[in-house]
């Protein structure tokens, strides 16, 4: 299968799951296994997901055996890290994702997933494996998700609905959900209010957290420009006036002090 290496080493990336603090849970470190293909083609992808090789995988992806990924899981479990399947997107490798999930469960480990929200059916399979937490993308509104995710033929609106369905399915099943939304220079308060209404419309609100994420410009993405952090904080505060019980955060930087809770 295809995977993405971190600093030249597969499975070496570790990220704190900061959103858990917003749900009154202890922040956990997650060991990231990044699959090297995606069914989206976001122009702002930090992992070159908008650049594809001849076989359709992400151009920087490399071949890897599942046995090597299970060794990563072993090391993560020993270090009490959460095993997080990411990408690209794990939905492109469903059987490998399930196999890894089964292995982690058998070894008594903790399982998480980062997914673009495109497949509730895939997520149902992962929930059955004892999924503890999930990061689910909501990359834009119904009207602009197609642009944000590099989707054509009206698929953006369809994927929006699937993402909301996926969030509801997870939270209703007791999984901690981090809804992730990128903020661009042309993201508006009305955009956030539209998404907020859908996030709180179903599922279990006590299990859901909404993370807004600031992105730096990416070559080839002409609508991704730096955004003033204070303006985003203002929008969050306005959203909270309409949805005071919606747990929200802003990731302005990767460092701990760069994550703000509201």
C-alpha cells in the first residue's frame, strides 16, 4: 500500500490531540499513520494531496507493507500513544484500516482516525473496532466545499452532507469528535454560522468539538491567504452568541500555546 513518510520515516510523526481538553479529557499524544492516497484533492493540502502520481496516489507516497505499520502500532502502544489513521485519507485503504484497527484492539491500544467525512459506511466499520476519537473535516459550506476540496460535478454539497452525517454517527456512538474547518481569507461569519447550525443539529453535542484552523499560503492556491487571528477570534465569539454550548477552538499554531479554547 501507499503511505506518507514523516521526516523520511514512516509512522514517526506524533501530534497532541489538543481538542480533547475542550471536552474535559486529558490531551493524548497520537502516533500518525498517514496513508498515501485521498479521494479529495484539496488545493491547499500540506501533504501534496493535490499532486498525483500515475497510479493516483499522492506524488510523495511510498510503498509500505502492513507488517511495518503494525510495528509502528506496537511501538505506539508501548509508549501509551493513540494510534491515529490519517493521510491522505484512510478511506482509500479500508481493508488495511480495519486490519490495523483490529490489531490495535487486540493489543489493548487506543484507536483514532482522521477522515474527510466522505464515507459514513466506512466510519461505521471503524466504530465497531472501538474507535476512541475522530477528526472529521468540514472544509467549507455546502456552496464552497467543492472548491475547498478540489471536487467537481456538484460533489461538494454531497460530501458536506456526508460529513455532517459522519459527525453525528460518531458522537452518537460515544466517540470524541473533532470537527476541523480551515479558515481562509474569504471565510465569512455567515459561513461559520451555517456550519455551526449543522454541527449542532444532531448527534451528541457533549462529544463534539469544533476546531478552526489557520493556514499559511500554499503555492498554486490563490485563495489561501494569511488571515488575521483577531478577526477569526471575533467570528468565533459571534458564533458563540448564537450557539453558546458549542465547544470551539482555534489552532493558530502547532505549539500548545497556539491552540485557543472558547
